[in-house]
């Protein structure tokens, strides 16, 4: 039985994908570095993790992802120039949010074998303790950061946790889907009796879709180490999680907030708009622009 008192200190960011849906923008720029307003996607994820108490940030990268590592480092010449010019706000924007030295680790996923394989690549850095997994394509706008909601729920029960949201039944074929079994699934905390990766909508056990936030026990690595292929011929994280159900407590959290799938062009644009509207320095002006475009269309 997992130790419910053991804190979640580490997070894994699988960031080795090619971002082909955003070509040509992602030909030379990692998709995780695409900006939402004025901050790259990966920074939103790291800040969300830090707000949940995460201390160690693990990036599973691939070829052409050096910009991510550079972003989470000091840009000495830039910072010295901003400091000399008295641009304190810009200096804080450039480096004030950086995790401290020794808080970031990087490991390569040498072949595109799926999300489960990417998480498995971080096994030596995670070690024998619970950890979080965050997919930065899922940008979640919420009053309390989504991972913080999950960490708070985990602290009361331990075990494994997923973030989930209700989707239209016809969209279940695009997600991992929670099977709540015979339990009621209408509250914020849903017991997980099973998981199905991208089911046919007619056979989906529910309309509760898993999105890119997880708190997992280290036993998942034993299942991932088998390198069994699932949907799409890839090593699926969902399949390894399904094997944990029963031996360990497993729950899903209907998080509070709005999720934007920033791997989709329209959702990416929606995320930019939502984040701009929420900012006092940009919201009024952006709202006027939207109204003007709506009137002209």
C-alpha cells in the first residue's frame, strides 16, 4: 500500500514530440516553446508544478529541444543589460521565475515510442517515490492550479490520481477514458475501476476523459519496463496504469478550471485569447479588438 504521507516532490514533463501539427512554426522551435501571449507553454506547466510544491523538474527531451534547456537557464548578457538599464520588470520577467540550481534534470527519449516510454525514460531520476506527470499541451486556466488541486486530494488518500473532465461521447475515441465501475461518477472524486485507451464511442465505459495531469506511484515503472505495445503501436501510459488498478488505490479528479488543448490550432488560439482576457494590462484592449472583429464579420 502506498505511503499516503510521502509527498510528491518530482514531476516529469514528456517534451520529446515533434509538434507536426504546428508546422512550419515548429520546424526549428520546440512546440513547448510556442508562446501563449508572452510566455511559452512549458513555462506555464513548470509554474503550475511549482505552485503545487514540486521541487524537482524532469524533462524528457529529444533532438532539437535545446531551446527548452536554454529557457530554464540564466541568460547572462540579457540580464546584465536589463539590470544596467534599470529595467527591473523586464529582468524579473526574464529570470525571476526560474527554479533554483539543481532543480532541473534532462533525459533523452531516443525513439518516439509513446507516452509510456517517455515516462519510463525518467525512471532513474524519479527513483522509488510518487511523482507527477504533466503534459504541457494541456493548458488549464483555474483559480487553484490543477496540479495543486490533485496534490491536495492525494494528501488525504495516497495512491494514484488522474485529472479528468467530461467530454461528448463522440470525442471519447480521442482520449484515455475512465471506467468508474459500478460506483457513482457524478462527484469531483471518481473511483477508477479501469482505463480504456481511445475506445470506440459506442463501447466507451464513460465520458470521463483523462487529460494531461497524473500523480503516480513508482510501481508503474515495472509495468512500463515490459515495453508492451498498445493503441497506435506505441507504449501507452494508460495500459500501465490499468495494470495498477486493484493492487493500489486509484482515483480521478474532476478538476475545477478550463482546459485548452494547445496541440490543436483552434484551442491554441482560444488559450491565447482566454489568457489575454484574464490580464488587467491586456484584457480591456483585447476585448475591444474581439468586439470589433465580431462586428465586422
